[in-house]
C-alpha cells in the first residue's frame, strides 16, 4: 500500500500488534475513510471468510476509535454470538433485540415489542454475524403486528445524531431461514432496497498465517473457494484438528469430550430436527443416564423468542431463539389444556451471573420433529386457554388475558446436545461433531456446501466428521 499513513492508521496498527497483510491494510484504510466521512446514514459492510482475521482487525479499529474518544457499540443477533463477539473483541456486546426493542406491556395485544429511541450520538454500531439477519417480516408470538429486524436496525441506528453502522459477517454461511442469500451482507440488495443509505464495503479473502495451521480452516477455505461438481474432498493430515470417525466410535468420543472440555463446549450438528432428536435421545440415555423426559442438569435450547419471563430491566431483556439454559430444579410437572408443562428453575449458560430464573416450559416441544410447536398446536392451546377467560366481556379483554397467561407463554425448548446447523449459527464450541446423515447426488450443490462450511466453522479446537462417506476424502 502506497497511500500515506495517518496518525489514526498508526494507532490501529499499534493495537493490531501484527504485521497486516495487503487485505488488512486495505481494510484499515477503508475503515478510516468510513469513520471520517460526514455523510448521513453511513453503512460499512465487512465480509470475510473464516480465518481471514476480520474480528481481530475490527477489534484493533474499535480500540483505536476508543483511544480517540469515538463511541462504539457492539451487537450480535443472538446471545451466544454476542458472547463470542465480546470474548474476541474484549468489549461487552449485547443482542440486537435488547438494544433496539422495548416491550410496551405484557398485556398489549397490539404488539409486545416496539422500537426504542436511539439516545446515542456520534456512535459507531458494529454488528457481528450479520449473515443471520433476515430482511422479512417476522411474526412474534402473540403479536398482531410484525417487525422486520434489518429494517428496524437501520431505523434505530440512523435515527441517532451522527450514528453509523458496520455490518460484519461471512456470506459463505447459511443465510437466514427462508432466504437464498444473506441480505445484510449484500451491497447490491441493500442499495436496491434501502436507496437512502450511503454504503461502502470491503471483503477479506486471505487466510491469516495463524489460521493456516488449522486443518479445520484449511479445509473450510477449500470448500468455500471451490465450485464443486462432485463430492467435496477433505484433505486430512496426521494429528489433525479435523478428525474422521464412525458412528461406532462416537459414544466414546463424546464421553471423552464431555470429560475434557465439558458439555457446554461440545455439540453435535445434524441436517434435520428429526436426526437431532435421535441423537439427543441416545446422548441422554447412554452417556448422561437420564431416564426421565426432563431432568435436573439437562441442557435445553430455546427454539422460539419469548418476551414473557424476563422484564425490560433484565440485562438480556427477553429469551432469544438459540439461547441455551440448564435446568437447575424441576419444581412441578403438570398436564393442563391438553398439554404437558414443567415449572422449572433454569440458569442461562451465556449469562450465569443472572442467577436462576423460574419459568414454565412446554415439554411437547422437546421431542417434536419440527423446529418448534406447530401452528395447529399453538392455536389449540390458544383456544383452550381462552376458555378460562370466557367470563370477560369483550374480545379484546380475553385476548389480552391470553397473552398474559403463563401457560400460553410457556418457553419452547429442545435438548441442546445435538442441534441443526441453523441453530448452531452464531455460536462456537471447542469440539464439534458433524453428522453427515443421508446423502445422495441430488443433495450435492451450493446449499449443501454452504451447510457443511457453516458446520465446520463452528469448531474452535476439533471437528469430528461422523459417518462421512469415502467419497468425501482424498485418497491417502
């Protein structure tokens, strides 16, 4: 790079503490230009493959901004993604929902959440894992109105005086459910649909030297950069962090992983909810020796946003889809309205300091083959609960009462030992086990390779390929 280096650029390099490659140098110059730009509604898109150092580069940029008293705010789509972002950046991050939304009232039938006022001034908001953000109307449980997360994020940030936004992510990962692409990382899409924004972008493609020794990232990069027309070919060296195992070896490997890195740092990733259910049943029965449907110590993943059990004054605000909780105590099991529930005390894995929270969970969702309770079952519960409020005169009063009912608001959860790849997004685990599942030539293609790339990059120490066919590996 032959451009003159400013004092700010020099400060960024001091915090980066490494010799930047050409891509990172270009990024630092582009970010400085973005930071100095005085135009309104400034959006910067930073894309980068796994291992390209985008988080560490942006971390140095944030530290330099803080050095010059420029305010920054770090956010991510999920609690786990926010925790990972906080760890990597050494600065607190929160969820997008917590930052931009507030709940009007537990019994507001119009909408349980509304957009908060942005009271920040001259602040740069930085969003990690932006590939997960959808640009579509999302119907909230019990809400008449609906919200568009990407649109609301723009409205919140740019309503603040002098505020700017950076969206960071890997467009090689799975897009939001129901989308073919990741709209938040597409400059073409955003320019067409949000023409009032002033958009600049940068893409990192070179894997940094520190990541080149990782077989996980080396193979993920090969997968990402190759237009496969056949089975992708993994190249695994001896003593690799990418390991091939059979189903017969899986139980011993999982038991070893639970002992060495812990349950919270171990995950099985599958291609369907049905397969995740099968894995969860086997893990609970054969490794954890849990005999009841729900036991103290069970790890559960929330599968539907819930705005009922935590108040706005709580640090996380609401219980997000993808949060992981651990059951501490089972207080009561009950069958009512034709459904089974459990009143439990739980702790949040990513927010241990919050202590225990008492709430009610649906036990039916634990083993359902769908991602959550079906619409039909939710409607059935609604009408059963409505009977308890038949004495209320107006339809609105009855509706408000239903929305404030603890059973109607029971938390929907699944076991968290094995999850689908979409559910794993935004998180990282020390040991990741990827189940290939059924596969044939019809499944191979860009969508499958994106799924596999996303699953591979969830692992930080070891990734185990379970029951993968010989066709997926180079000849030794």
